[in-house]
């Protein structure tokens, strides 16, 4: 029997089923998207309809259903139309953590049940990161539905009509997002990589007998492989366009250890019994061998066919890119003579000059450059080992900068062929994602790609990407766009909280506290806090690693003293927080966020500061004390001369009797005869006539209060999460009967999430108690919450009480409990 509930954070909402089913009777196994260990938390937009899906694996005729965290009724148990794609749509109205759960079972043995839960953080305000995640969602879901599930090409992907190259590009899309042979077995996308590799290694490899070449010499030199068997591997045909895409998919399929240990046995004699690493080595040998072998042995490269005498920079980039990937990923280097030949070709095919076409790369010999071929030239330079400071590389980058926003067919914008070449050039040379010659190229590309999606019919259950200037077709464009949007899904960011604005006197110490800053991804942490005390002279961290005296500080808290300038001054104080990206605990790139506050520095007096003992909770008929005696004036020698209260929220202070009865300076009392809620505000004035009012704080006067919390049952829902059914005791602490009492849980501590929130308790006599319903056997409860042990405790429980008493209907919101 298998019974489990497994939790994952939502990353792309795009599942893929295991295509190879066991012939042995197996227990039900549910997977959903997202899955795996190498993915990043993503989030959805409130009010947006999402497609949710998973798959089920095993041998029984299953029935499945979906459940949701927002109170929406679960779907009925039903046999899925397709076990590899069990989908539904759902819209979450509120901005909060939510979940959807897919459960499947064997109807003949319901103990054989498995569930997977998709957890997602729903946000209320949209941003580019969410849109990027949504685009990846749709694209991977579309790509999943384009896999061939039968026939001789099973496991390959639809595309340009050439399944090999399309499958290679599709696998790169999945692999670039962390789904590969190293993924956890619960990663639903791992099957895509396995099936895609199985197809290209079953259908396309051909063994090639190689001989030494006149220019390159021995194509097997340059790596650590010792077979020296004069054998190479070609995929699909002698056209140099196809083999590189499949080779890149192979070397990105996992770590070097995986490549060396994963042995192929898919029925193709050319590769049976070889490891993926050995296959990559022999493919490298073939690509070196197939390089042109002419041109006086000083400027050879690749064209569309083996040993073409005249290279061109549209086909030339793909073997070079595959060889660069093999060297970077698995340390498989190439015969250096092949690089020397390529270097000569790059010099010959670059357009002269520094304006117009200058610095760009041409198709063959230069008649005119374009963006895609110039990006290819930069890729090729990186493979041959040209330093980024070399004038040839710099002139090419100049060309790419000048034409970055070009929209013509030979330009960059919305031309996926050109965009992919530029993306790889930036990655290979390590040019920052947010700064190519001052251009935030990743944000520009994300904007373009997000807006290039087109939605299809329900047949594809998703959406695809389409460039204005197409690269083959919808399928291939989609795989390319997804690869560019890698290496990872846009993460939830850190959030800097610099604190409230401040008004101070010159010469006084001003304290800053960034401790309320948070990271919205619970798996990551804040690492560095930087403070800049005055934005008018720039942010110090843009100029160097350390602040000059008086410019700023590093740390969660900081302090500064502002001098008297003989006139009131306003200073913008900036807090920048950086997370722990780039560390073993968080290998994702570091992310930052900034927040600012205003410090107003007076040259004369500043108002006093009102301080109250609110908020307040009480019962009807008992006096409530409103105490403002802790208020203070920050000016030395100044005093507070007036304390004024507004207790009925009408904006008028010290009304008699609405605003209470004075007891002492700053202290008043007021009795509320019936349940109610409202706000109180304190205004203080000093001996100079300067005044300030507190924020309105809540008053809650009720008869029904929660006095006790008891756990009735608990179910572990994840490694750190537990679902608690609770029994809540409610007491009528007044002297009147309550009818139709309804208690609603509206707030919980920070480490909990509300699942079930309302209990109908009926009539409650004075001093009587009632308990909410809970059934430990059925695992149901009126009130239930999920506890996350990774989140620190903080915050309080809050309730809303609604009841009738003495012929009046009362609703008391934000009612704090008497019990802790």
C-alpha cells in the first residue's frame, strides 16, 4: 500500500507524464508540475485563471479529483481522460498562499491512493517576474503536448519537420530550467529528457569512419578520451545544422558524473553500450573532422555539408556552439588546430570599420553584416579562446550594441534566431544579465518574449511563442524562447523595508532599522544590508565597496547625525538588501531590493510624539482606559501641554462625553454599553504649539471571546508542514444571551495558514462556553490551519464574532482572543 502527500512549490505549472509505463502491477503514483529539486518558487496573480495539471502512473484504472485551498468545492472523482495529462483550471481571488491538490486512487482498493499538492503564492499586484513565470508555464505546457507519444519517433518533439534538431532544442528548453537526468524521480519533467534522449539516440546516430584531415590533422586529438578508434558520430544527416542541436541536448542532460555513468541501450548499434560522455566525445570528433579542409589551411569553418570549402556564419555557429558546450559542461576539448582554422575564418568574415556594418559578421565574405551572424561570430570567438578585450570581439559587440533595438528582419527584436545567438554570446562571455553596454538585455528580452505569446485552441491546452521573423515554426520558436528565458524561473525577490519617515532636530542621532525586511522566497535569506544617508550625492555602493565617513553604513541597523543647515532639509535615506545568492545554500544569482525613507531635519522645534497603550479590547459595561502618558517631546527642555482624545472616530477631539472622562494628564476612561468596534486617536501639543496625532488604533468591545485552543488531529503534509484540526473554546463573558453566534478566524500567527475558518455555535447563555466541531476520525474540523515549522513564530490570532443579542445584530471584526 502506498499512501503519501508530497508538497512542492509552484514553479511553472506545466507537467509532463512518464511515457514509459511499467508492465508490472504498481501502486498509484501521482506527479504534478512543479516538481524536482532544482526549481525556484513562482507565483500567480489574483483573479487570473491558471491551468493546473499532473499525471498518474501505475497499472490500475484510476479515478482522480482536484481540491483547492480557497473553499471551492473539490471536483468529483472521475477517471481521467488521459493519465499523462490530468488538468483543470482555477482562479484564486485573494492574494495569499494557496494550494491545489491532485489525488488519484484505485477505485477497487482506495487504500492505494497518492496525492501531490501544488503550492503557490498568489500576489495582488502584477510584475515582470510573474509574467515571465506565466510565459514559461505556458510554453513548457505547450512543449509537453508536442511530444510524440507513439510510432517510430516516440519521444521526439514536433518542430521544423526535422524531429532531431527540434527535439534537441526542446530538450535544451527543459534542461536549461533544471529538469534533467540528475533531477529527483518525482520531477515530472525528468521523463521528457529521458524520452527525448531515447528518441534521438535510437533514431539518428550514424557511425562515421574518419581519417586525418589535411588542415586539422587528427580529429581525435585535444581531449582526454583514449579510444583513438577513428570513429565519429553523426546525427540525422551530413547537414551540419542537425548534429549540434542533438549534441547540445546530450551534454546538458546532467553532470559529468551522470554523463560518464549513463549507458545507452536504445537499439541503435552505433551507440549501444556507450555512455553519454563517450557519445559526446565521438560527436565532437565528427564535428572537428567535418570542418572545411581547404582555404590554404588558414581560414576554415563549417557550412551546411561536411568539408564544405566555403564556410558561412549562419551554419558555422552551431558546431562551434556545440563544441563550446561540450568543453564547458563536460571538459571535452577539441583539437586546437580546428580553433586556429576557425580563428582565421572569423578574421576573414568580419566587416571592416567601426560604423554601419563595421564590426558585424557576414554570411560568407563580407557584402553586409546582420545581427544573427554577428552574434554567431562572438560565439565562435569565445570557442576559439579569443579574449573579450580583443579588438575583433569589441568591434562585434559595438555592432550588437548599435543594432540592439533594430526591428528589421536582419535585426534583433523579435527575431528568435538572432536573439538566441545573442543570448548564448552573452552567457559564454559572462556578460552581466543586466548590463550589456548599459542595456538590461535580459529584461528587454523577457519583455519581448512575454509579449510574443499567442494562445492556441484547447487542443494544446496552453500557449506558444512566435517571433515576428520566424525560425522554422511555432514549435521551434517556442523551444528557443524557453531556452532564452532560462537559466531559471524568475524568483520571488527580497523586499527591503527601510522603516517610516522621520522628523528630527539637527545634531540628534537618527536611528535606522531594516529588520522588518523580508525575503518572499522562504528558502532564501537576506545577506547584506547597505544604508545610504543622502541620495543627492549618489548611492555609495555604485562607486565602491565601502562608504566614506558620513555617507552610509553596512548592517541591519544604522545611525546618523544631520547638521543644522539653517533651513529645514529633507534627506532621502536608501536601504538596499541583497540575498544569499551565489552561495551553496542559494546557487541562484543574488537578488537585491531597495526602499527609501525621508528624514526631515528642522532647524527649530519638532512636534511631540504621541504614544498610546492601544489597541484596546474589552467587554461591554467595563471601563476602558486610554493612556497617552508615554508620549514625549524630542526637543530638550520642551514639554507636552495638551493631550486630546478622539474615541468615536469623528475627527473631533475632547467631546463630552463621547471622548471619555479625564483621569490624569493623557489618561481618559470610557465605558461601552454594547458590543461595538471603532478607532481611537491621540493628539498631543507642546509648549511651542506644535502638535501631532497618533495613527488611528482599533477598539474592539465584544461578548464572545476565544479562551482556549486544542489540537484535535494533525496530518503531516510535507517535510515542514502540518495540517491541524482544532477545537476552539468560545465563552460568553457578558450577562446577556447570544443567539446565532458565528465565529470566524481572520488572523493567525506568521507560521500558520488558514484552511477552514468558520464555526456556527448557535445560542450561548451568559458565562457559558461552546466548542467548535472537530472529528479526528474523519480528519474534519470547523477550524483548521497549516503550520510551517520553517517560518518563525510571530503575530497573533484574530477573530470576527457575529451574533444577535437583545434584538440587535452585532458584527465585531478584528477581535483579539483573551487566550494567548
